[in-house]
């Protein structure tokens, strides 16, 4: 019995670790977006320096999963959890990387703003959506409630809408964007979009772990003129 | 003995499936790059339509890994293979997605070229590097030779160089790039770069499966003015 309760404690630790990774990924984007919005070098540096923490925690979690697979014979939900944890943790680590990319864009243009005024509200909105999706993923992991995981893909649609709006504004004559800005904003848009995609992917995995069923897929996406790449 | 030899046949099938995914990801980029270079709509459509094949094969492979983990008690190399297969297959599927994104960029501008003449040689070079990295990953999977996996990260450095060159050309006055082109080329550069990053990530996992050791990390990257994001 001792060994079994130890095993269950370790599975709880896997859930808890995934939740903590999601929280780190969320906080990185809270700060990355703020660094961009406020052109704040100090916050940008914090996000960039802090990213290694997510990487380390993810590597530790991979080790734990490997040990549990090697020493226990997990089945059903437990096996789904362990096999989902490796790619889910990789996705959460990637979200941290993308938040750090946002912070790097802010740092690169400091003391200027990376995003010109006509585009700023849209980009700020993308940051808010990204943070909201990460919060939903974290909540789903904390509660193991599949309905929280299931709502993440719908939230991602708002990101798609803002991403289209971003391109429309970037191309609008009145924005007066130059090549430099077009590069910065295109890449920033991509970082936010990929962060949201990763949040959806993690949420799908969490849903599958809990329910043993796959969330219905969303429609495929097109190029940025007609949607997203 | 029957059951053991069946198990070993299934592990071989995992290796073979990973190799085939790498080949599909490589071919997708061969064609995606060609569609871009030649502004060839038909090839672009083939790549975009063919991407679902990689997705399906990856899902089948995930199922097989899950079954093997549930019914066998893999240890050592076998367990490393199975736990690495899930994220490695996800990475190879992602490489296919990115090749399809390149094809979509070609389709979006057809019958025009998405990439203006002054940038074309650099972008073509990025496609060639991407294809070469995928070929190395496929060869490492086919041979289970760690030295082939180990050379992938070094090959990625050429991608970094070309990516910097791409931004320099995009910003050069004589290129005369407009916002539209800056968006297309920034995103294309990102797709090639991410394809290479995924190839490196898969190669690292393959190296770890074979040797039980981690390949040394490469230096972190900076913003596009000083390198890559």
C-alpha cells in the first residue's frame, strides 16, 4: 500500500507540475505583453532571464514521467496522463519561449515602442487573449475539469480575429507602416498566434487525459489574407 | 518467444514510422520550396492537400506507442524510444505544417512570386538547408546512427546565417521592399527557421534514444537584428 500511495502522490505531482508550468507560461506572457505595451526594458529582461526556469522545470517533469513509466505499469487515465505530459510540458515550455520572444521584441526597440500607436490596441488585445487562454489551461489542470479545457479552442477564435485585424491595420495607408515595423509586427503577431495554438494543443491533451475522448477539431486555417497561416 | 518477437517487430515499426514521417516532412519541404521558387500553384496545392497524411500517420503512431506502453513493460532504450516518439512525431508533423505554410504563401501570391527577385536566392537557400536537415534526421532514423543525428544542430547554423541575410536584404534600400513583401518574407523566414528548429529538436531526441546521453546545447539566440528570434 505504501508503494501505491507513493505512486498516486507522484501522479498528483505530475498534475501539479503541469499546472505550475502553465502558470509560469501565463505569467511570462503577462509580463512579456506589459514590456511591449509600456516599452519597459526591465520587465522585458525579467521575462527573458526567467525563461530558463520553465525549461528546467520541464526537464525535471520529463524525468519524473520517464521514471514512473519505467517503474510502475500505468494504465488507463494514469497512462494517458503520463504520455500526454511529455508533449504538453513541451507545449507549455514553448509558450514561455514565445512570451520571451515578445519581450525580446520590446527590448530590441527600447526606448522606442516596437508597435506603432495605430496597432497598439490590437496587439495589446492579442496579449490579453493569450494570457486568458493560458489561464484557462492552468485552471483546467488545477481542477481536472474537462469543461475548462474544452473552452480553450473557442477562445482562440478571438485571437484569429485580432490577428486579421492586425494585418489589415498594418497594410492600411493611414498606419504609414515601414518595412521595419512590418517585420516586427508580423513576427509579434506570429508569436501571439503560436502561443494561442500551443494553449489549444495543451488543452486538447488535458481534455483527452480526463475524458479519454478527443475534442472535436476546428476548421483548418488559411493564409493571412483570408485568416491565419 | 512469439510475444517477444512481436514486441520487437512493433518497436522496429515505431522506428520505421518515425523515418517515414521524416521523409514526408522532407518531401513536403522539397515541394513547398519549389512551389515558392517557381510560383507553381499545382505543387503548392499538392503540399497543402498532402499535409493531412502526416497528421494521420502521426496519430496512428501515437496509438501504437500508447498500446506498447500499456501492454509491455519497456525499459532502457525501448522506453526512451517510446517516450521520445510522441514529441518527435509531433515535431515531424509540425515540420509538415510549416512546409504547407510555405506552400500557402506561394498560393496566396500566385501567379506572382511571393518573394521578390533580390531575396529569392536567400529564401531558396533556406529551403535547401531545411530539406538537408530533414534528410539528416531521416537518415539518422533509418540507420539509428547517432553521429548523423549529432550533425543536425551544426547544419542549423547555416539557416541562422541565411535568416540574418534575409533580414538585411529586406531592409536594404535597393531591395525596395514594401509592407506587403515585408510581411510575406518575415513569415516565410520564420517558417523555414522553425522547420530547422524542429529538425534539431527531433535529432536531439533521436540522439538521446540511441545513446542515453543529451547532445550539448547550442548558444541561445537573440532578436533578428543580432541573429534570430
